[in-house]
């Protein structure tokens, strides 16, 4: 496939969302932030890469609260201040229309000076009818037809954009199934060139990363609608296993059929994916975070003093084990003061730096169980009688997810039922910028998903990198990273990565285990043995930061997927 030292070889990275800057509303959450981190590392490693995404003119949404309920606002972000207009456009047939697409570029520079272009597709063109102009306004609209049109634009439009800009990729990396129609454009090209085996030709070029461990999370579109909107749809008749029993086109199945290299984003998630799609081979490449982007300034100062070269070689973070604990404690104290001041100055709270602070910031969805810690308020309040603590929540619910919104409302209105020794805040508009304040500033990072629905999760990796131990359900990456009492603490029974029968989540059991962990090892250690707690903080940085980073992840992609 790819020789990394060949200047005429190139990786084309396709993702519906890419998060690289808080001010650029081109991401909704973990998938987009992971894409941004991946591209940072590919740039750092000087891997020849071009990325393709949608411009998302009004972003996912801006979150505000009205009477403790989420309100969505859609202000336009200043595209012209961040992206270069390439003054180039493409046209692709969509149903009865020609879709005109403008191209913008962001240039990402790695720590070695290597640059990586990110191409943004923009359907807000004067020659498009009004309904098509709106295609790239918002991320993940609820309208099924618009989702299909966006995915046609990403996959097929991205293919034509690279052609127009004279890029000649040797590898196409599909980050989730949204861009799977790209493979049909490549298939059409192979057939037009009279390739004897066009499917094999496409499979030799395409790499697919799946992130979704539940069937409902995989995009499916009615075949008739696909035929109506996608001019390449007739090629689907030549492909097996891309349709559901009801005839719908499954975008994950299409990617599995047409991509020669496929991987899950964690060892457990890979096993779950194999069970969901038993006829396909899945490799496992566990996610990571970009260590330079996510390490706080105070933590970076410690690394710079003791570990010169850590930016180029994050594996050297293992040597954090030799750094004096006082240095870790001081760096974390600085981060905590920054968070406390942010909360008190902006929200008129009275959070205190000497009180244990627990952080939780995720997309608000039912399976993530953000409210698990409140399952037994009597028990929680009793713990606070002995050990006071502060709770910091943040995260958005999808505009159409009423259950997620109700969880936010529940958390925001539960204050009156809490012990006087428990402070709680729900901070609006969770973003990259806010994550860089909350995650390093709390004392422990809480994660409570239903097993096995956490494909990987990366917020906990960001926490560990900054010396914030995780307290988490054993799912996703935490199965691989948890060393009980050494790098953090687990919640619930430990599953085996290869087991067929999943351990069922029971809220009462998981909450009970969470309360026990808080009451016995965690809170007493924090208050009575701070140097022992600092040892866990240091272990988390060394053992997690040195491995769960996108440099290691990108290198695995190069070896397992790009070079073979």
C-alpha cells in the first residue's frame, strides 16, 4: 500500500467531524476530537496526509440552560478567520441536482514543522437550491434524508475534492462509516479503468475504523432513498452483505465489504465488533490522545524540566515514575486552582481547593449513566458527612435526545437534596477549551457507562495524562489501563476481553461499588495520605500517558494498516 518515505504516497483521512480548535465548531465530541488528535500525531510523525471533513457552518450547537434545561443555539462560527478559501469548487450529482461545493483549507503543523492540509467541504453555494445550501450547516441532523446527503457529500464529494486538488492518495482511511460511499467512487473509478477485480482494488486502498459497539449506532438508509440520491447506487447491486434484511443500506457493512483493513478502537470493542459482524476480520488498535495538545501547561513544565524530548517521544513519559511526587502535587494544585477560580468567578459558586473534586464530562446519553452517582442519595450524603466532596459536570445531549436532556435536568435540580458537604455544578457548553480546564483541574475522573457500550473513551486518557486518576467502569480502554489502586480504581466486576457472555450492568450494584470505592480507599487516601494519592497520580501519567497516546496509535496504523 504505502511506503512512508515515498513523497508521491499519501494517506487520505476522512471524518465527518474533526476537532482542532474550540473556535472552529467542526466537532460534536469524542469522534471529532480523536480525529483532531490523530491528525496532530500524523503531522508530528511527518506522515504524508490530507484530511477531508464537512465545514459545519453552525457547528453541532451551542449549549445554554434555561430553568435547568438544555437550550440549543446555532451561531455561525467565523470561518474566514480560521480557514483559507481555496477559491475552488466541485460539482457532484445528487438526485436531480448538481451539488456545488466550495473548498476551504486549514493547515495543521506538527512539532517537527511538517504540515498537513485539512480540506473542508462547504455546500453553502449560491448555485445550490435552498435545501442543499443547508447541507453543511449542522452536524448530525435528525432528518434521515439530510444525513444521507451529508454522507454522500463527505464520501463522494471528498473523493472529487481530492481529484480537483490533484492529491493522489495511496491509502484512504475511513474514520467511522459516514464516508463509506467513498468506496463506491473508488469502485466506479476502478471499473472505468477496466480493472479485472475492482473490489480487490478498492480493498487494497481502504482502511476502516469502527467506533460503535451497538447495532443501533450504525447508520442505515432505505435502499430506494439511496437509489434516488446517489448516482453510484447501482454499484450496490454488485456487492454482497451491504443490505439489512429490510433492504436498508448499512454504512458499516459497506465499509467492511470494501475496506481491506478494519479495526476496532480497543481490545474489548474489537471483540464486540467481531461478534456483531462475525464474517469479517477485525484488528485492534486502541485509541489515544495527543499528549502535547492535552497536557496542561503546568504538567508540561514538569515534563520539560525532567524529560526533555517527551514531545517527540511520548513513550519517555514512563520515566515520570522517577520525578519527585512534590512536583506532581504542585502541578496538579496549579490546575485545580485554575478550575476553582473559573467556577467561582463565572458561576458565583464557592468551590474550595482543599476539597476532593470529582469530574464527569461526557456526551449525555442514557447508556453513559451520568446520574449513577446519585442512585442512592442517602448513601451518598452519608459519605459526605465524613468526607466532603465537590462534583463538576459538563456535557451536551443531542438536540433530539430527550432522555439525555432529562438526565441533565435531573443533575441540575438535585442540588437541594444533597448534603451541605456536597457542592455541585453543571457547566454549560462543553468544548475543547473547557475540557482543558476541567479535566486537569479535578482530583478524580468518573466514568460510569453500561458495559460493553463504551467502545474506547478518551476523556479518561486525558485525565491520566494530567495526573488525574480514573474511577471507572471496566469497559473500553479502562480494561486495558486499570491497575487497581495503582493507576486508579475500577467500578463493578472485571470482564474478560474474550468472553462471549457480557456482564450485565445493574445500577444498584455498580453504584454500591462506586460508593464503597469512594468511602474506603479514595477519599481517605486523598485527605489522610496525600503523598500516597500523589503516587497514584504519578503512576497514571507514567503508565497511561506513555501508551494511551495518538503517536503510539498512529504508529500502529502505519505498521498494521498503511504499510501492508
